[in-house]
C-alpha cells in the first residue's frame, strides 16, 4: 500500500543506487516540488548534494527567508544563495510587456544558475541534477527523460553543452498531494509544504506596468495581508491560488481620513482549480473579502481601492500577465 514512508524508503534506495559517490546539484525555487525533491535527495546522499537558490527579488514577503533559514534548518542541506535582486530589477527596468518580462527573467535565471553551477563544478565535479518533475508534468511533456538540461521548470530553457548533467527525478510518479504528504513526512515546514503554486517570474507578472522595488514592496505588503486573512479564515485549502495584482499604472480618487487620495488599486484573484488548465473564481465569504479590503486600504498607504476579479479561466488566465 502507498504510504509516504514507503515511497521515501524506495526513493532513497533508488537515489543511492543511481548516484553512488558522485556530486549532485539542485535549484530551489521556493516552491513545493523542488523543496521536496531536494529533501528526498538530501536524505539519500546528504553531503553530496548542493542546492542553489537564485533570489531574484520577485518573491513574496518571507519566502526567501523560508528557503534560506527554515528549509536549511529542517533539512541540513548545503545551500548556496545568490542574491540577484539588483541584477534582475536592473534588467526589468521600464519593461511593461508581459512576455518581455518573462523572457528577461528566464534569461537572467539561466545566466545566474549557470554561473553558480560552474563555480561549484570547479570545486566538486557535479554529475547529477535534481528536478522536481511530477507525474502530470511527465504526461504533459510526452514522457521523455534521460540526460537533459534543465527543462521542465518554466523559467529555465537549458544549460550549455559543457554543463551536462544526468537527471534525478524522484517525484516522477507522484501527484501534488502525494508530494505534500512526503514533504510533511520528511519534516519540512508547513509554510513550504502547503504553499500554493506560484509562477517562476514571481511578482513581476502581478505588477501591471513596470517593475521596481517600491512597487514590489507595495504588492508584497498587500499580498501578505491577503494571505494572512485567508489563513486566519482557515481557507488555505479552499482555494487553488490567490494572486494579488497591483495595477501600478492606474490611479483612482479616494478619501481616507479627512484627505483626498489618488492611489493605486489592487485586484484580488482567488481561484479554484484542479490543474490550472481551467479555473473558476473562488466564492470566498464576503466577510473575508471585506476584512482583506479594509486591512489593505488601512495598512498600505499607496492603495486606496480593492477590486475582486470574477472571471473564470477561460476566458481569463489565472495570472493577469
Ligand atoms: P495562467 O495565468 O496561464 O497560469 O492561467 C496557469 C498556472 O501557471 C502559473 N504560471 C507560471 N508558472 N512560470 C511558472 O512557473 C510562468 O511563467 C507562469 N505563468 C503562469 C500560474 O501561477 C498558474 O498556476
């Protein structure tokens, strides 16, 4: 019978057999899949694994710290953190086109990860790369594997030929809920294991308009409030994802205290879904939406209006960009 314990035991044995005494690399994204895949590999071969976390400065409040501190504390993994915020924001400056944003972020991610991989490879020759590929990813991409460059991660298009790794994909036969159960069994923090899906390009595609540090901070603050209240209402598992979107180039007139304001709107985009291919807007309780709206407009100075997205997918996508 399927238990998280059985799967872990089988995978640990398989990884040990595959890797032997060789060195292994894994890119952590902050998401569930790479976190659980790396934790499994860490359990199997410990010190032969090195993880790289490229902090592009586009994550939500607390997420980088969760990887750098809580994840390391609970797994004991060796982690190389690359602080690339300035680099990413520099390249994103004044860019408003969604596809352009994605391209830039993907390109910079590869550059940065590649440089880190090269440095590490010089120190300890790396032969394997861990990927958090799940069963639905395998089905979607037609099933091929073997020696490949990083591919299933949306943001990583491939490494150059002189950096070839064999793949370790310990989650290839699993679904998301199974991966979460394994992560829990491995002792990963709930904040990581229960995390909602989050796009690789991060908050850059939730700011409609150009991306800069100030706008990111505004969105991070509003997003944190929405997440806090969703959790307080006990509804984390009641939605698939809950993007908060900053309409950075839109302003509207409001009144706060005894003064006129001219601030930005944020959009609440809670959705229900099975697989993100289709989705419906979540019918969250009005009291919860009211609480989130009140808190955001009270606590985030730059935001004076909160709107709710009531569009299904199709025709809307989950993300606004
Ligand atoms: P859309 O917006 O297309 O999103 O309905 C479907 C799912 O994919 C996520 N998403 C991305 N994930 N890189 C990613 O890793 C991306 O560029 C990207 N764009 C969208 C989105 O959050 C949702 O779960």
